[in-house]
């Protein structure tokens, strides 16, 4: 009707086009981030005219969104005209260090403090408040509303906030 | 396949099932706190801990099912085996008691389980190593959480100290089992496929002794309880009650899925 069929897109069938489609697939728990921002798609392989093979990695072992994410990825690529085969890979294990710079920026704007580099995991880390920027913050709990987030409060603006844990 | 190779494969399957069962049973235990934990943050923390453990159990069960080669799923292994087929350590099936006892159990087990998992990362079995590597960073959070609360309760009030001490007394007898080598696993130790349990004992003892001292808790003089949970499926009565609740749905409605 309004849009041309996907196959008429000049980029169709290229890795670049597949990544472009993937960038439009949001994470169900933090919808401001795409699966690409999170680093969940490990590899893309063009396996034929309109066939794609993907390697997808889970964040946390027990993340309940894992199968939903895989389904969303497959659906988006099917809608774009591809046949898709996804494989789950565990090794090397996903780390929050793989989150893109773009993802970190979007996360902060959304009100969630982005993850520190993994080497700083644990004691002595300073997490800046995503609302007011103050570094005078306190950890409330290392376990939050989803497996990937910890709870903090800001002593300056007194707002509670979530921190995307480094793992 | 030679008899010896078959025996080694069977021992590996039992070992992987043991790690899976430890994760599942402790995850189920921790999940019993949902809606009952002493504070909202702890309730949320318990759901996270349970989720991690059950997710990790699923990865180990999937691998066990593959080793077994009978076309079973992770769910089959979790929900359709009877108590005497479970290979978890007796410690993880012990009841939650109060929150202090739950914290003591989590700490004592995690100090062992994290060390075991770190060694499994170096396994010559690449699939086992990949699963262990996936879990280690999650387990670090479990160990830190339980050690923090151990200190906080023990050093906070006399009541908190008493409860941590009682929890330690109730559970100490079950810690010895974790360091028992299994004769059938000898080829796996020698090949570097799984770590020798007895090799973890000294480091575990030193770490636990440090925390007890720091938290002003006296070491327990209790001796070992029976130690044939992981080796032979001889469990305490608590496992049956846990399984009755956990497995009910699959037993009542076989093949039911979401």
C-alpha cells in the first residue's frame, strides 16, 4: 500500500540491513534499549537470498525475557522478509561491558544509571544519579525489579533510582 | 564404547545432574520467601536469587539431558524424577528456618558452589565450562549478598547474632558432604573434567573461618551428618516435601505447558 515490499529495498539481503532491522527490536524489560544496544546478537550470517542465521546470547541465566527476546527478533526479521534461524550461544558469557555507548546514553536519559566497567564490580564503586548527576548516592539493594538492575538512592536530590548492574 | 568409557560417561551425567539439582533445590527453597521475606528489598532479592539459580539449573539440565541421550527435556529431569534420583547435597534441601538460617545456608553453600564453578570454568569439557562461566558472575552476587547479611545480622543485635549462631549449628553437620570425593568420578578428576571436591575444602574452611571471626560467631563443633545425598540419593525427609509441592502440577497434569 504505502511501503514498498521489503525485498525491493536495495539493502535487503545484506548484513547491514539485518542489523538495521535488529536495531528496531526493543528489549522487553528496558524498551528504550534495542537488542543491538544490549549486545545480545552475537553474529549475523547471510545464509541465502533471504535467509539469515543469528547467534543470540542470554543476559542472565534466569532472565525470563530470554525466549521473548528471541521470538521478537525472529518475528521482526520475518516481517522484513527473511527466514530466520537463531542459535543460543553461552560462550563467552554476556557482559554488561558489551552495551553500546549509544545504549548507555539512552539508558541514562531514561533514568537508569548505566553499568560501570566490569573491573569495578563490587566495593567502592561510585554510581552517579541519572536524575541530578550527583555522586552522593547509596546502594539500597543489589537486587532490583529485574535480574539486571540494582536499587540506589540519591542523597542529593533524594530520588530513588535503578542501576544497570555490571556483570 | 568400552566399559570404562561408559562408566566415565555415566559418572559425568550424575555429576552434572548433581550441580543442576543443587541449583534447582536451593532456588526452590529461596523462592519460598516470596511474599514472606522480612523487608520488601529482601523479598525482591530472594526472587532474583531464585531466578538465577533456576535459570542456571535449566542450563545444566539441558546438558544432562543431552549427555543422557534419551530425548528428555530439562523439565522432565526437574519435575518427573523421584527423590532418590536427586543428586543434590543435603545442605540445600534443609528448610529455610528463619531468615538468619536461610542466610547461613546460602553463604555456606555459595562459598563452596562458587569455588566449584570457578574450577569448572577450566574443565576440558567445553560445554560444561561454558555453562559454569555463564554462572560465575551471577554467583559472585549471591556470595556477597549472603556474606553481607551474615555480618549485618550477626553484628547488629544480640537477637541477630543468636539466630545466625543457631542457623550455623543447625546446618554445620551438612557441610561435610560437599567435600567428599566420589570413587566413580576418579577418571573425571584425573582428566580435569570436574574438580575434586576434597580439593575445595581447605579454601572453604579458611574463608568461612574468617567470616565467623569477623562476625563474632563461634565455630560449630558438630560432626558430619550422613553424606550420601549426592552420591546415592539418600536424602533427608525435607526433600520429599519440597518435591511434592514443586512437582505437583506436572504429576497431576502430565505434559502440561504454558
